[in-house]
C-alpha cells in the first residue's frame, strides 16, 4: 500500500520560512518523479514544484520560483520543499504526489498525471 505522509506545515510570518517533508512508503521511490501541489481556501489545486527521479531536474511554478526549493533523498524515501520569503498568498494545504511529468503548453507550465497523493499539510502565512 502506497503511503505519502506530509509533515512540517504550520504558521509562519510573512517573509519567514518553513520546510515541508514527505515520507514515502510502499513504492519504489527512486523510480518516481515527485511533486508538490497546493490548494488554497476556495481555490483549485495548483502545482508548485516537481523533481525527476535522480533529482537533477527540478521545475517550479512561476508563483514560487526563486523562493521555494524542492529536493529529494532517495536513500531515505523522502521529498522536501524548502519555502522561504513566504507570502500570505502561500497559505494553502500542501500535498505531496508521486508520479507524473513536467510539461508546458503555450508558455504555461504544469505537472501532469500523478499516481499517488498524500493527505496534505496546512501552511498558514500570517502576521
């Protein structure tokens, strides 16, 4: 049974930092591309960042580029998201996902077809 368990969410001040982690089990972690997505209150799911199997290729949504860093530790079956310079608009439920791929169409980039999803961890950015 595949399990993706996110942790590290919480309350942060604007300009602050948080580090999210996702512990994966029940799958061959190193063979999956991984990603983070988020859903703000009253809004749809938004892709945030993705990373391919060996960690050498990373991709970011424009809204977080330069502020968030995605990484993975294949030896520990762990996916991370270091979030810095947080803004109130980063407030959302953050999900870890296994599988999928990065694609762009007409200068709009996204992440497609993830196979498994975690339950999410809440991030709130507020003073």
